């Protein structure tokens, strides 16, 4: 790398000008040029260049390739060129033009504005450009103006805006703005007030007790640490309150709420609004979800440890209140989880995922989905049309009342034995259950179907075609003619066993207890 004062070279040069009014063309190479105290003209030309105007009223032109231009002090003119450039206006009244490419335009925050400074004129140019300002405590943003401190920046052809506050109590108001891209608003530490734009917003209050209001467009709102208030707009909103006692309210769109885990003290309140709204919980605790008898649209969610008598101790975690939330998804930790939604109303559909460990998952009265994950799990569907999947391990699945689908199997050749109980009809309505027997039972393990009923419309779903299987009717016990470990409820009653292949050389897929061959065959379906 050459260090010169005079004629640049085609190499990667480092050029430091003197205090005069200098004109420097860096030619080719990835060059670093410092303008000095005068009114300088710095041209990057070819290469990924870094041009710094320093003092004086400077003209900086990045030329070709990806350049970084910093005007420094003074009233500067910055032209980015035809690639993805970063342009920093610095103090003074600057004119910044990104040119072609996806450019970042950084305007001053007004903290060091001199007398006579009115703000910058910023033009994004062609491409997907972003205007950035950070370190100010008050912002007001419109479609073509940004008021920050005593400055009023004028801008155009900008698709995205990113504003960052301070460690104090900040106010960021973008309610009059609408851009084709995103508006990123970050409060930082302190008790901040942030109002989103009319477009797509991503807002993070940071630490502190923040008040965040999303705009009319799609919003991503995060409170972070502190007791926060998050209010969504009438489009679809995505909320995460973070730690603390948070109040979160959706709008009329399809809103999603998430809580990293109920593992920190805090009582949160979630209000869904008019749309189809959902809450996602990912934590290491046990959980209990129940609805209020006098208001089926209102529920409470507790996280903690189950003590004697299956009572949940939530003293260290707090309680969340849910209103107008139609779907709740809870993922347990890697240990043995108990997730109890048995008192949730039919207005709330739950998705329970036990993950690793031997879990107990209890569904509510809605149309629920239960996934046991690894381990020997117990899944109870309760009321509603539920889907239960035990995955790996020796699982016990009970569909309960409603039209349920039960899948016990997990990994191929795992040797697991699953017990599948579809449930009975209720209220004079048939309970049509589907027992989904997958490839996992081939070569090892099998399912035990305890209550298959053709009269109820039950189905057994097998993969492949009828020629792949053999159906045999026989008395079964723990020491039957086809191998140990195959059993039924009563060895004196005929059961139907399903083989993949032949009874002699094939593998047992399932045993249907207390049901004859003629009573099960019409209910067999095949899928590819």
C-alpha cells in the first residue's frame, strides 16, 4: 500500500491531503482518502474506496464499486455511484445522493449541530435504499421529512428508514410515514414512546417500561425487558413482550403473540382483537391453561412446577391472562413436561409439543394437536376433533370425544409399542377416529388399537396397497404363536392382527383388540 502526497497510483492507496483545497482522483484500487481542512474534491473512481472529507465544504464521489463516504464537518456533497454504498453526511447542511444500488444514507442526529444547520437533503436513487439516524431522543418522521432535534432532513427515493434512540426516555413518532419497505424503530434503554408508520414496521422498545403503538400496516412489536404496553394496528401484528408485566393488544387482523418462556416473574395480559389470533410459548416449565366458566373467550396460562396432587406452583413465574386468543401453541422443554389444557374451552384450539422426555399432554375442548416427541408419552385428546402423534417411545394415545386422528409411531425400526384409543361417541354424534399406522412399526414394535368401531366410522390408514398386508383373526396373549409382546385385552376374545407381509415372515404392524376380521376390513384405507 502506497502512502503518497500527489499523484495516486493504480494500487490500494492511502492518501492524506494537506490543509489546502485539494482535488484527488484515487484511480483504481481499494483506496482510503482523507481530505484535510480545505474544501476538497475526492473521487474514488474504480475500487471499493473510503473517502473522508473531514473539515471544509467537500465534494465526494465514490465512483464505481462499493464505497464508504463520510462528509465530516461542513456543507458537503456526497455521490455514491452505481453500487451498494454507505454515505455519512456528518455535521452541516449536506446533500447526499446514493445513486444506483442498495445504499445506506446516514444523517446527523442534531446533537452537534452548529448555528445555521437546518438539515440534510438525501436522495436514495435507484435501488433499495435505507435512511439511518441514531443517538437522538426525539424523532418525527413523515414521507419525505425527518425532524430530529433542531434539524429537518429532507429525503426522497428512500424505501426503508431505521431510527435508533438513546439510553434515556425517547420519543419516536412515524405515524405520518408510509414507505414501500420497512420502518425499523429502536428505543434502546429507558422508558420510550414509539409510534409506528402506516406501512411495515419492526419496533423494539429495548430495556425499560416502553409504550409501543403499531401503525396501520403489518407490525413486528417487541417490548424486551420491562413492563411494556404494546398496541397493534388493524393489520396483522406479531408481538413479543419480553420479560416483565406486559399489556399486549392486537387489532382486527390475524395477530400472533409469543412469550419466550414463562420462566421469569411477570403477569402478562394478551388481548387478541377481532381476527384469528394465536399465542406461542416456548419454555422449560410445566404449564396449565384454563378458561373461565363465565367467559369462554378468556383464559389464564400458568407456568411452573406441579406439586402434590397435580397442583401447579406458579409463584416464581406468574400468570398470563388471555382474551380473544383462538389458538395457543406450547412447546415444552427437553425434560419430562406436563402441559395441561384440559380446562380450556372449545373457543381455544391448542397445539402441545412435549419435545424430549416422557411427557403428559392434556388437550382442551377445541380441535387440538398434540405431539409427544421423544420419550414415553401420554396424550389425551379430550373433547373435539384432535390430532395426536406420539412420535418415538412407548406412547399411550387417547383421542377422547370427537373425530380424532391417532399416530403412535416415531422412528423406523424403533421397537416401540403404542396404545391407541380413539374414544367414544358423545351427545348422539358419531366419534369417527382414524388410526394412522406409519412405516415406523415395520420390523419392530406395533400399535394396539383398543376401541376400533366400524359402526362409529373408524378408519385404519396404512401406507402402500392391500397386497402388502395380511389380516389374521386369532386369540392373542403375551405368548402367542406369532411372537411375544403381542397382546390383547382378553385372550379369550378374537382380535385382528395386521401384518406387513405374511404372518410367518412378515412384521406385526398392529393388533385391533376385541374386533373380528369382518368388522375391521371395511375400515381399512391405503395411502401411497
